[in-house]
C-alpha cells in the first residue's frame, strides 16, 4: 500500500518524459521506494534510474522480486565503489527532474558512516538546483524521534509521511529538511498505530472548535477582557493584543495602562475602554495600581497581563498583587514581562492560579526554568511538557513549530514555522487571539491550540518574506476565522 500511495503522489506532480532517480536503501523504506518505482514503470511514461545504496539489497527476496518486475530498460546501479560508474551516475543525477530518497526511514538512530556517507554526499552535490527532492516518510539523515540531523542529510522539498506525521516533521532542525509534509493514506487505521504521545494541531480539529456567532448576539455575548500592560517604552504592545482579541471575536477590551501613556495609546486603539493607572515618575504603573484593577475585575471573563508592562519594582508589585491565589481572578494569560517578573519569584507556580496559560518565547522560558536557551530549543517538546506538569499550568512555548503542553501531560505541536512571524509584536497578537477565544467560552486548552493555529495560519497568508509587521496580521484574523468556520460546515 505504501509503495502504491507514493507512486500516485509522485505521478500527480511530474509530467511524461520526466527523469526520475530513486535512491534505494536496505530496509523497508527502500522497499517502499522500490515498489513505487515498479508502479510508476507500468505507465512507461518516465525515464527511470534506480541506485541501490548498499549491497545487502541483493540479499532480500522481496527486493529481488520488485527488481524483476521493473522493465529491463531501467538503469539499475548496485555498486558505487567504482569511480567510473559513479561518474556515470553523476551525469544522470545532473539531469534529474525528481529524486526519490528511500535510503533510510524512521529507523535511523545513528550517524551515517562511510562509505555510505561519502556516496550520499556525492549524490547530493550532483543534484541540479531545480530538481524536486522527495523523501519517503523521513529524509535520510534525520532522527525521527529527536528531530536532530546528521552532518549528512538529504534536504527534501517534499516528504511523504506514511500513515501519519512523525515528530521530526515538526521539530527543528529536522523540519527544515523535511520541506512540505504530505500525509499518505496507506491503509493503516489509527487503532493499528502505536500509542501517539504528541499531537499535531490540524485544521479539521480547529474548525470543529471555532466559536459560533449566533444571530441576536451583543457585545456582552462574546466576553470582556482586561489587558494589563503598557509602559513608555512599549505603548503599542497592549494595543496589538487588544485589537487581536477583538478581531478574534471578543465583545469588549479594557486596557489598564499607565496614565502618562493614555493620550498616545487612545489613538492607537480607540475601540478600547481605559483604566488609567497611577504611576511613578518613570511612567511605570505604581505599586497601588492593583486596587484600581481589582475594583472592576469581577466584570471580566479574561485577564491578559504582561504585554509591554516593563520590569520594575512597581510592576513586580502589581503582578504579585494580581496573581496571588486568594483573589478571585478570571481566566489568565500571562505573557512577556509578567513572565519575566514571575521568574524572579520563589516557587511562583504555587502562588499563581492554575487557571492560567503561559506564553513564553525561548528567552522567557529560559528565565522561568533556569535552563539555557540551547537546552530548551534542542528539546522543546519535553521541556514544555515537563514544566507544564511541574507548574500545573498550560504552556505555549513560542517559536518555529510552537509547542503547547497541558498539565495532564498532553502535548501538541503547530505545523507552522514561518520566519515572517519573527518580528516584534507578533507575540502580543498571539496572546490577544488566545484571550479573544477564552472570552468566547472556548476551553483553556482549546483556546491555546486554536490561538496558535490561527496565528500561524494568518502568518502563512503573507508568505515567508521579511518585512511583515505585527499589525499586518490583524485585518486577516477575521477572514481566517471565517475560512475555518466554512471548513467546519457553517458560515457566520
């Protein structure tokens, strides 16, 4: 089934007369590639070359059977230690339209060694720039379980994931070498698969959870959000978050900001109501600002704290007084400087209500955990899972292929890894989207998952070019929401 599915997927992408080179390894990945070649030869529409990367291929009867089925005019190379033969292969590779990597699959857990390493490197160096590089299940040189890559790695443009996505498809640095990932149905049901501990956020799942907009609703129907943030250095951060919340469908946003920035803030976000906080001479919110927020907090269903807040003795006092558990607080999103402030508090996770979503980037996660950024980035899934359980909070570890972990040990990964989103303010937009979903009574975990997906999909509409502003995302959010609703089966 796998070989047949691979053949169909390749056939839909190439034209008659295309030159296809298949790199076949000794295991089941190689057998799947060989069966795909056998299927493709039935049409007699392509110029095909098969390169057997190891001599052990000839020891397997199932390989020999497939080779016998392939027409005699297919060039098959089964010995690469002859330099003159390899020079002939290099000429063929230089003219290839498609190269199929079926050397190693999900079983590779060790480094590739010579002479195979030298062969693969020489093959890679011979490929033309415009060749379509396709990998079966996982590119050669990628560790499926860890996402690590070998020094010798086949960088694919397209990877056919057999039956289901693999962890490495959405874990850096491996994801970079997988290119676009397409899942192929090979006739294996979910029940037949081993237990899967990490989940991929899919559009079907997100579409099933998008909140509806009933006729006859009013702004009170879609929740009220309190955003605590802003400082003279970061006037725009709470405005970006608040606008994102409204674009996501929240009914009302109130911004609790220092008085001194209110005149510059209001034109940025005229839709917001304001709570003007008393301040210090540095224009940071003063220590007694918490009481101004407490006074009206019961009216709100969500509080987002941290966007542009700044870190000072005064803002530290505000965070401490707003987040201690003996005060009745709404659903919480803790972002940016509020996370930096928490990282200075002893066992802060015991002091903060468990009804919270934390949205750290790797630097903030480093301060919260005392791990280095490199330790976090090299093991993002396990780090997010471990500390979500330890803190008893939902963790959204931002970055390429954002990871979401819940205290019950469940982990989800975003398929999006878009460098266009690596700019100031995009994190504020994400926090606002999550807040907007929470305000509409989406559950805590689902709000985090939907928020990450909507944010990533919105970024994808702009491609991967540089120069994207966080504010550029805002107008696209409602259209993305509508698209997801349509896929769910209903419109606004």
